[in-house]
């Protein structure tokens, strides 16, 4: 397989936007956790504690999404360097690993979205009662 120097470069905008989206999700959830923590301190309830537990899972998933995304970007840059140095085989292998890490990051994102939707559906069902 012959990967040119521009092939890994095509991932840069995608990975950058993905990391920005992950960061926005993280900041939103961090704000929710802070608000729920204050509410829990004022009036402890099982519902708030369960919400905080759910958000904790999501924060951990987002952290892992970010880690795999950053590793993917790093290996993408490394593969470009190796291709630049005319180490084509190593550059191609590292680029392949970079793609796998990006896929892991996306799979974790799907899992986090599913947890988020489940939590929203529980809250909507509670509101309908």
C-alpha cells in the first residue's frame, strides 16, 4: 500500500473538529455536574445522585474519546513524518493504527450518545408522570 504525504493530512480538519466537539460536550457536562452537585448539597435526593452517576460515566467516556482522538492525531503526524523521511512502510502502518484509534474514539462517542439519550428519555418519562 502506498500512502502519500497528503493522505494523513486529510484527517487533520476532521480530527480537529471532532476534538472540539468532544471538548464542548465535556464542558457542558462539567457545568451540569457542578449545578447538580450544588442542588444535591442543598437537597440530597436519589434522583440527583443517579444523574451525577450517569454524568460521571459520560465524562469518563469523553475523556477516553479525547485520548484516542489525540493519539490518532499524533500518529497521523508521525506517519506524515515517516513518509516525509521516505520510510513508506512504517508511515503506512502508523497511519493504519491512527485510523484504528480514530474508529475507537468514534465508537466511544456513539456509546456516550446512547447513554445521553437514555438519560434524557428517563427524565422525559419522569416528567410525563
